[in-house]
C-alpha cells in the first residue's frame, strides 16, 4: 500500500509537470551581445507604463527572491515547476504581476515562463528545456532596478 501511494504521488507529480509546461505568456526580445527571452505577465509600454496606461509599480518592489536558486538539470522537452518568485513589496495593494519580467540568458537552451500569481503575491513560473546547453534564468522589475539571483539551467542530451 505504501509503495503504491508513493508511485501514485510520483506519477501525479510527473503528469502535473507535463501539463504545466508550455504555458508561455509574454514577448521574446534580444539584446546586442546576449540573447534574452523576456516573459512578462502583461505587455509593458514605454516610460514605465503598461498598454492600458496604468503606471507600473515596480518601484514598490524592494527584492526579488527565488524559492530555490539551486541549479536545475533537465532534458529537452522537460520542464521544472518547482520554484517560484517571492517579491518583497512595500504596498501589496498596488502590486501587480506585470511589475516583474522573467528572463532567460539563452532562450535557445531554456525558457522561463510566468504561469500564475498566488494569493500571497508569489509568482510561479516554469523553466522549459529546449536544447542541450546552459542558460541562466532570473527575474527583474519592469523598471530594471531590482533583480533576483540567477538560477543556472543545464539541459543535457538524452
């Protein structure tokens, strides 16, 4: 019975990880020297405004902490949904998920995609393995003033 329960939990976790992958929202961009995929929770415009004209509140964020910054190793096609972002904010009433952008330094290897926001303002994301290689994923405020630590992603060949 105990062995069956453990197997059932493992299979359920695997199925959940499969269904959570590939829920990309946001846009992809690149910079001059480094290829970066930015996944935002809403389309941001110029000068700290989103497309609805509301002022972004990323100045409200004092820190961005990952629930785990340990490196993750995946195979192409797999995803990791075990980490989430914990924003430290001064005023929860004006915080919105769009105040944070998720970035991969090598989107040809791994993508980071926002999946959902929780009641306690934690932001959940998936790390999707694309091709063998290494990348780092992290989060940054929309105004670029606060950045999380970088999490190393290693995608191994099967």
